């Protein structure tokens, strides 16, 4: 195991993912975790991440007392990156000062000629471009350390004490702007630390199935809310493989789904995945509660509450049918949610829930007394897709764009029940998405959708003056939905889509494109 201690760098997840891509399990925990928590995980390598702090600030986060002694005594390799390296230096009696010249962005470094632990023989004596982002600099090494690389300005870029197995990089090897960074990391992990590349998704699957079988007793039942998204589908498919039809899934049609969404996902659940799933048509329930409601937060809260109430009803029905209460609930929680739920102090990272109250099943009431099964909680999205593929979830399903829990309610601005807004939006959205698929662009776009505006504009169609609706097309690229750029369509694509929409959707006479990134906008309009 490679354990990452997180001090709040924006790249911490990236290091974890990069190492996993080398087929090595890496986990990330808070940089201020206790020594017993670190030791319990029995890491072979501990990486101290970068972070926004200076080691000189009061209360700057650090590893627990005794950590370096523990590492030395137990043969654990320690690599500090940026802030992590400065922590090692300071704790071992070296000197870190506020640098005269701050180094940000791409830099050239030269690697020393002498054989060392951090760099393989091919790198010795050469230069490399790396990504620096630091204000402080190491000016005196702790005893027993040597410099392995310097920037061309002469600042220390890499250090090591090979016999104690302590190493430090002032730059970020994990980012693509450090082109040789992964070569260095690979050499370090495999050749120096002797880590083996044995973490495969097939093993993760088998291990999870074993754990679930042990956890759920032979007479116990499990429930799961399927949203039609990748995470809940993969989680349910995995649990189904472990305990068969003692899993009971529910899919709620809230009347806010996309064009033919219910038929499409139900067919995948039943025909492709053979999941035991009940479809509850609750459109009337949702839409009557939403009638006349214009405030986005109110809409979200109403939808969240209604989901919970329907889920509760489902659990009660099951109890009647089975003669006992289901005891477990499956959730498709992913690793970033786990990490984000306890961001290190001062990292500036907060839960996105503060911007919009996102609906997902995470909002279920505590008094449901269900124990959780979260089989994906150590995985990133791309890993979930890999797992889904092993579980034979159709590729087209795994690649679907994200869709928000409150569905089209956050894409029809204002009152969703007014006129035939939902129906118009469904048709526009379907034309837009189908055109994107036909143009072979679907997989290059993180998310694309249409938005219905509660305004009407004047137009002219077939010599007639019209006073009809305005819709907006939005397509973005993103890594994780936290930040996003708008997607650049070529001129012809846009001309064709707009023509198709205006010719085929009654009630629309104007189409706009949203070219705002996030920030300042959010992805969804509400
Ligand atoms: P925003 O609009 O917050 O969206 O920039 C970021 C990503 O989250 C999705 N989203 C949601 N997902 N429940 C969800 O499960 C929600 O309530 C919700 N609201 C937004 C959005 O589609 C985008 O991918």
C-alpha cells in the first residue's frame, strides 16, 4: 500500500490516481491523522502531499510526532512532495526559508551525476522540465541528506537520505507539466521501494463480493435506489452478484426524467443486468408538490424530501412482503466523496453541498436504521467504469453523461409545471444529444444538455409572427464537475442543431448557447 498524507494540495487526488494507474493500491488520508491510524494501514510507502501552507505558519498541519521514527524503524519509505518535503526538512533540523524568488510554473532542473535513490541511471546528470509551485525553499539540509537535483536558479529541487529511506521533491512529479515525473515516480516505487504492481480491478471485485457475502447474513435483505447513473448501477450490480435476489432495487420516475429515460434505463437494468428492480411511477406526486414553486433551492428540497418518502414507502412494502425489515442499504459513494467529507484544515476545500443542496440518496433519514454497503467507496470514477465493464454493464451506459438527481427540474427555470415546458425540454434535449452522438462528440464532452427559459421571444416562422419559447444549449468539458469549460462546437454543427430544433419542436423559436465556464457559472442553471 502507498499511503498519501494529504496537506491540501490541489493535486493530492491526482497522485493517488496516478499511482493506481500503475496497478498499485494507494489511499489518501488526512495529513494530520494519528500515528496508530497510519500504522494500522501498514503502508510500504508514505507520500506527504503538497499544500497551500508555509511550514512557518502557526498551526501549519503536520504528520504526528514519532512518525519519522516509526517509518525508520519499520522500513517505510517516505517521500515528501513540495510542502511535504519542507515538513521533513524542518522536522529533522534542516532550514526552510521564505524564498527570495518564488518559483511557480514550468522550471528546468538538473539532476546530480552521482547515483541516487530518486532518479534512475538514465536521468543522472541530465536536465528535466518540472512543475514548481512554491514560495518557501530549503536552504540547509538535515544531517545525512544529499541534494539529488537543483533548479537552474540553484534552489534545491530534490533531496534524499537513502539509508533512512527519506526522500523529497520540491516539484510535482504527478502533473503532466512534469513530463518525466511519472518515470521518476515509477522508478522510485518499483526499483527503490520494491512495490509490486498487483492491484487489479478483478481482484477488487472478488474482494468486495467476499466482504459483502460475509457482511450480509443468509436471511438478511438489502435495498438500493437506482438513479440510472453509473455509480448506483455498478454498486447494485456488484451487490447482486454477491447476494442475488436478496437485493431489492427501486427506480423512481419523478416525472423529471429525460426523453424515454425510464424505458431506456429499465431495459438496461432488466434485460442486460437482470437486476431485481421495481419501477415506481411517482410523477404525479412530484409534479403536484412542485406546482407553482419557482425558487431553485425550494425545488431541490421538495424533490429530496419526496424521494425519501417514496423510498420509505418502498422499504415498508418490502417489509410486508418479506415479513422482515431490510437491514442494509447500498450506496454508490465514491472515493472523492469520502476524501472531500474530511478535507484537511486550511486546504480551502469544502463540500460542494454548500453551493447547491445536491440531492442524492446520501440525504436519507438516519432513523431508517439501515446499515450501509458502499462497495465503491475506495474507487475513483474511471475505476468504477472499469469495474462496471468487468460486470458487463454495457459500455454505452458506463459512458453516459452525469445527470443531476433533481433531473429536469433544475433545467426548467422557474415553475416546472407551467405549460408544456418539460415536454419541450425533453424534445430539445434529445435532438441535441442525438446530434452530438451522430457527430461522434459524445465521449469528448463531460456533460451536455438543454435548458428551458421561462421567457418568450418574438420570431417569424412560415410568414407568421410567433411568440414562443427560448431554449439554451450547454455543453462542457470537465475533470470532475468542480470546474468546467464550455465546449467549442464547430459552426456547421450548431447551425444544423438549431435548424433541427426549430423545425421539429413546436413552441421554440429561439436557441442560444451557454458559453460560460464554471466558475463563475455552475454547470446546471439552478
Ligand atoms: P453544478 O451545477 O453544481 O454541477 O456546477 C456540478 C455537477 O453536479 C451535477 N449536479 C447534481 N448531481 N444531484 C446530483 O447527483 C444534484 O442535485 C446535482 N446538482 C448538480 C451536475 O449535473 C454537474 O455534473
